[in-house]
C-alpha cells in the first residue's frame, strides 16, 4: 500500500538510526561542470559514492576523483540512464542505496528524509516534486502535462495515489532493490522501479523534493520519445513484463569495468 508522507524533522547525526550503511549511485555523462557541486554536498553519513560514467569526454571522472578521492568509478559501455543505474546498483555494498542525478538539479541534503523513512521500515522512498515541501523550477508546461497524465494513468492501473511518477531521486533497501530485477536501459527505469515495487508488494513512501534547473548544459531527455517509453512500461509491467527477466532474482548483468580497491568487484560478467 502506498504511503505518501512528508518528513520534516532533519537528521542531526551522521549515521542512520538503524546503523545501516549507505551507498549513493550517480549516473553521469559529460557532467564535469556539475558533478563537483553534487559531490561536495553528499551528507557525511554516506559510506560509499559510486559514479557510473557513460564514456564521458569532458573530464567528469577527473573532477569526481578530485572532489571524492575514494569514489567508486564504474565505466558503463551501454547507452542510457537505466543501464548506468543498474551497473551502479550491481556494485553497491550499502544496506541502503540512493540514486541521484549528476546535473545539480537535486539537492543531496534531502537524503536525510529519504534515509529516515527507510529507517522506519519502508523499502522504497521516491522523491516527489508535488508533495507539500517539494517543487520544481525546471519543468515545462508540456512535460508537466505529460507527467501528470502518466501519473494519473499509473494510479488508475495500479490503484495507487502517487503524487509523482517520473522523477529520479529514489532510495531503497538494497535487498528490496535486487528483488525488482530491473532491466530497463533508458529513462523509463524510473517508472519500472515504481511499477515493480508495487507488484512485488514493497512498502513505498514519498518524500518531498525540490527540483532546480540543471546547473550547466542540456538534458538528454526527449519529452515525446521518453514519454512513450514510460507509457509502454506502465502497460507492459501491468501484464507481468516482457519475459522471464522480470522474475525476481533473474537480473541479467551488464558489461562494466569498475575502478576500485575491491579486487572481487573489478569486473562484472557480460550479458549473455
């Protein structure tokens, strides 16, 4: 059952209330001018920062390593936000896993409320720009209209009452994340996360989030094309997914290369 909840009490400590460890996954491609702002604001209670690089050519990784010397770097060979996130999830070690964009549109300080809700027992916490305390200054009328209609359709199909659907600020219990067996490659992964969490009976909460414009550069989002992919995802997932990949525990790995001091995580097996 969906629980939409605003969480107003800020954390004052640097650990979770349950002692859980935390990994943050940041997909990035040519975000050298933005990623420092994000990394500098990661809360001190985060144990592991993973940057998934989509073959950047502008020095994104050099900036990331300068700001966060112990960053875990994953080199993702496939295009798409979904592929990048899945590669990051695959190497994350934290009890909690948080995904956030590299463009500076999302405030890392908001992780406090996401973590608090996970501490309370929720398995997925999804950010919402449309809860009290949230908001956006980076959405066009066309995107706002499309997002609202897709949200309404999702609520109708899945009998939920979400205030938000297509937004990429989320936090998970890692065990619950793996149960989703995600396989989307593009922006539609955000919708797949929500739909599979519903169909697998996860406890879901929404937390308010303020979205700012990306600090520099332009987005790769295509409102029409990606909107159609979201629509298809809503309909396909309602009927159980495309094939046997949607079965829990049957996640197909992606070919990645990891820069890290953990020898056992240097490579992941390529997809068959």
